[in-house]
């Protein structure tokens, strides 16, 4: 997966900029289960905690593309 140049410098800012360009919430987000995502990906949970909104943002930006 190709990383954006800003990911090395300011990863949080990079994610926020990407989210500004998302004009539609993907259909998969309607059935997103933050508890499952957190337990299935403990590495993500270690970084983002159990905040459902943060986990959904991670899923939209990274998880959907990774499969």
C-alpha cells in the first residue's frame, strides 16, 4: 500500500486531511461493529483505544483498503 508523504511527518494531520475529502460514508460503515473491530485487531485498539468513532475512522481510511 502506498503511503502519503505526510504520513511520516504528521500522521494524525494526514488522517484528518483525508477525512475532509471523504464526501460519502461507505455503505460498509452502516454495519461497522467497533467492538468486533477492536477485538479482531488488537494492534489498532492499542493505538486508537476503544473509541467507536476513532475505530470507524481507522476502518474507513485504512481497514477497507487492506481488506
